[in-house]
């Protein structure tokens, strides 16, 4: 297994403001987590928080080690709840989208 | 009394002719629209265009609910109001516009903000509800009331340059019936932190962005109201036969983002959640808890500042 | 004369505040909108919502062109008109609505159908054109006139349950300049057979379908008018740097289909055609050929029945 | 080379009316044309006309051996003019969309 994995990550619904005001990112992250297990979405979230997020307001993205309420996670255009949620093991080239729900009208 | 020879009146064939001649609507669909009662909660950036196109299409009864008055800062996007009607209640202002567009619709005004106490009794007077409000508090309340009264909910939102739309409780089924569509709590079991919630006043909004979402709400409402038992043959999936599955229906989220490529994206979300507080067999939310006022939606959403419920 | 202390008037900060506070518009963008002159050709199902949101956004001058009068069968989708204004010219009817929405816009009425003879002289009075018409004849004429006068064109169409939108001549460049965006003839060099062209009267149209396309035209117009030299950082592509390419710009077609999955699809189309009759170095279409009336668009499109040019 | 090729074909903008009022079709067609050359879009158009189109108004779809003016052909969501037009050689699983331009407003 190669040491790294390439992914597309996208932030929308205002979350891009927490990530240098850029929606689309191509990232290269370790293919396994510190415990040696294959990188899953839980590890991706931690990794993004530590490596990609410059904004100090971490609680606007994570809460209790997962994404905060009001954020949908889409894996290759499907709700992550259809894919195993945080346990989904990432595949090279996967596209993961984080969507903050809007409330205005 | 003599039996009516024509199911619609003469002027209705003329007014609705351009949609009547389409197989997706037809006489059957036009009569369903005429017999339909639709409630629009919030007559702002979403509710104005949604009301215009639903009134235009000939929905029989259109309910408008809003406790706010028109402000000048609304007018760049709230196209059913007018400069002369600044300070007027929004339902009154919109009704003046809608009456002049289509006087043959029966308009009901609900000149106040929605409360848990009133929700059940009002929603029971309608067949379908549009959530055109602007706060999580009202979004949870409207969804719960739609589950308890068995109404399909067309929910949309917009902020800055983006919009989202989702059709919930479609088809509408009682709590515990897995063949009903998911509700707002199935998708968002916990409310977002209050400090993450931006209003259009705080975050800003581009007029056509919220306009597009409101018009699409009207379209989804018309699709639900005119749908026959069987979907038309030209429907969406790659299947080569018309088999209908009895699987638990999923919701689809439509996302719009003005400066993104592509601008629109459709995503399949989940079906009903087995432990949903509103629509599952384990539901803890009842008509009684709403009408008694024992459910505090403001506290649930952790609003830090006092807000109007709507 | 004293220098003005504020670039906008006090009421403008209030009216446009919700879009002013967004970085995508800002004071800079609002001033560009205020100084902009936009022509809407056709005040029907597309033109009505497009005009509403452009007036709402504070476009300085809005031109409305249409020779038709309001009919009752228009009102399910042409939301700037009204039942009391049936038989009134459409530009007059729409202006009454728009004036009441935003009296601070300068409205120009062109109460006639577009002709090749008039097109150049009228288009020169504007900065950007919306094609909200309903026939290939007018679509080719409007595109040709936009190329000859150097205007970006936001073109949309709708029929039955579907819609299409494309931004042409964006950026606008003279014929022969490959760095200009493609024109309508680049995409469709030959007109469709006349018998394949259905109007909304013949084919039918669902109100919100044409409504969505018209609102999106207003949005694309606002994007073009408020765009800075550099795109905002949150733009569309997967690139990690902000490099702008000097490649020939392509057009993107947005397609909408009510009953399809997904409903919206964006497709990259071509750049300018090296042998385009309108925008290439080999162009055969000139100001002279338009104003003299020597170009017969009706014959070009092979109309079998006499039609009004618009 | 296998004898057949599987494709997704979609008709929109009213063209679906010429194809049994169905937008989306999964088809299996010969992988080479009668002259033994690999199937390209030109052959697909002929094949659709002969095998999938029940409507007798062939001239609403083809004219002079190509699609009639006013129809865009999209190959995997890109204009076919970017892909070589009729000479594009079809690959298994390709999605070809035929779009009729709309003119109403
Ligand atoms: Zn639920
Ligand atoms: Zn051209």
C-alpha cells in the first residue's frame, strides 16, 4: 500500500470560509492513521482540522471528534450515511464534500 | 342542480391552457391543482416567488403566513412586495400582488409567526406546506407539524450566493411507517450550534439566488400535487422497465452555488431514521407536546438572542 | 459643485444592503450595477422574472422590448403582468410592476418587435443583452447584433418541462478575436428545420420552468456586471493557484429538465468557430447588412408561416 | 475485441418523443460498423435510427447522414466538437446525450 492517498475535498455552504475561502482542494494525506489502520473519513476529518484548516474556530467544523451538527458529508455524491459514515475507508481519487446547511430565506 | 358539463370554467381553459396541454399536467392535473390547498410559511425571498408561480398555476387555496412587515431592504429579492407597501404586513402586501396576478385563487392570510401551539390546527387546513422561513427553530417546528398532520414538505433555504432544496415526508406516512419519506430530523437529528447560524441580514443574499430556490419550490409543489399514482414514462432513472420499488424512499438534496462549477448538484440522502424523534416508531414528539407548548424549539436550537418564532 | 461624500445615496445603502455586504458585490459591484444598462428583449415568461430581479438589484437602466400585448394565457408564468392589464402592451404592463418594486431604476420601453434595421442602434445604448424571446429567428438576430456592437448576451429558452441557458460573447470581443466568447452561430451554425421548432403556445410550458431560467438569466447578468478583472478566490475550478489562462473561452450550457435525474446539468461547449459567419475573421455579417435589411432572418430560418420578428 | 459494446444513450429537449417517449436508454450495439471499423458516433447515429427509433419522422433526428441542425451531441458531458465529432470511437460505458435546442420563452 502506498504511503499517501490523493483526494478531492470540497467545502460549501459557508464552510469554505474556514478553509482559506477556497471551495475545492486537492489533498495528499497519509494512507493510514497513526494506529496503522487504513485512512477512513474519521481520520480525514481530524487530518483536515490539523493540516488544512487555518481558521482557529475548530468548533465550527468538528465537535466531539466528528463534524458538528448541521454539516452533511457527501462521499462521491452520496450521503455518507449510505457509505458507512466515519468508518468508510477512503479510496484514491474519492471526492468528499462537506456541506453546511443554510437557513436563510 | 344541473351537472356541470365542463370540469373547468371557460376562462380557466384559457388561463391555464399552456400547462393543460402538457401530458405531465393535463385536465387531471389542473383539477388536482384547483382542489389543492398549499400553505407558504414565510413570505420573504423564498415565499414571494413561490407564491407567484403557485398562484399563477391555479392552486385552489393558497395560505400565506408571516408576522413581519415589509422593509425597504427586502425589496431587492422579495418581488411580491413594493415600495409603496413598506411597513405593511407581508401577507397583506403579497396578497395585493397575487390578487392582481390571479384573482381566481382563494387566499388565506395568517398574519403572525408560527408557534407550536397553532401549528397543528393550521397545517390541518392544507394539503402541502412550503418552508420559506429563515431559522432552524422554524425548520424543526414545521417538519414536526408536517409529520404529525401527514403533509409533504417542500423546504428550501438560501444565504449569500448559495441555496438548498429538499422535499420531505414524501410520500407522507404516519410516524413509524418506513415507506414515508424522511423528515428534517432524519437528515439533521441535532440542530447546528447557534453561533454557526447566519441570517440573510447578517450574511447577505443575492436576490436571484433565493429567487431560484423559491421558484423551484413552486415547481416541486406542482410536481407533488399533479403526480399520478404511476410516474410518467419519461421519468428519471436508467431502468428499462417501469417497475416501482417498495423500498424506503430517500430524499434528494438539490444544492445551488452561484460561483461553483457546476452550479447545481443533486445528492441522494438517506431514508427515514429508525430512531428519529419525529417520524419513527420511537417518536417522542406528539400533537399534545406541540399544542401544549411543552416543546421549546428556541431552547432546542440554543438561540442565544431572543428571536421571533418563524 | 461639492464632491459627493458617499458614492451611493442613503436609501440605496438600505435598499441594497443585503447584497452590498457580500464580497462578491460590495460597494464596487453595486456602483457597477448602478452604472449598467441592460436590455431585455422579450417581456414574457423569461423576461418577467429576469426584469424583476435586475430591477430589484438596482441596475441603473433597464430596457424592455416587446411588441406583444398581455393575454390571459400568459399569466400563469409572466408574473410581471396582471389580469387588469390584459391587452396592454407588455413593456407598459411590466413597467407598472417594476416601478412599484423599484422606482429608482431608469426604465426604457421599446414597444415593438426587434428588426435587423433597428437592432444595432438600440443595442448600442446598452451594456448587456438578455435574449428572452421565443424563436430561432430572433435568437440569430440578437446574437449577430451583440457581436457587431460588442455586448455580452445572456440567452435562455424553455419549453414544456425543460430549459436551457448559455452566456455568449463573454468576454465580448470583435469578430476575428479568438479571445472573445463564442456566439450563437458558433454553437448552432445552421438553424433547425422550421417544422422542428415548437413554441410555448404549441408545446405548452410549466410556469416555474421558464421562471427558473429567467431568474438565472438575471443572476448571470449580475455576475457579468459585477465581475472584477480577477475572479474571486472561491471560484469554480479544482486548481490550487489563481492562474488565469489566455486560452480561447468556451461557453457552458446549463440544461434543466423537471422530471430528469439530475434536474440540472452543465456542459462545456466549444470556443469561437474559426469559420463563424458572425464572429470570425471570415465573418460575412456586417452592420451594413443588418441596417440595410439585406439579411433575411425569416428566410434563413425557413419559417413556413408568417411570424412576427422578435 | 468483443462483438458488442454497451452504451448509455439519452435524449432530451423533446427528442425523447421520437424514441418511445423515454429519455434514458441502455443499448448494446455492434462494436464495429459493417465495414469492420470500430464503432464511432457516426455509426451510432445510423444504428439508433435503424434500431431504436420507432417514429417514422427520421428527418427530425438525422439529415444528410448526421444529426439535424439544432441538435447538440454530448459525449460524457462534453460537446462532441471537443472529442472529434462523428469520428469519435466509442468506448464501453460511454454516455452519449442528444439535446434538441429549445426556443420557447
Ligand atoms: Zn424523521
Ligand atoms: Zn460565432
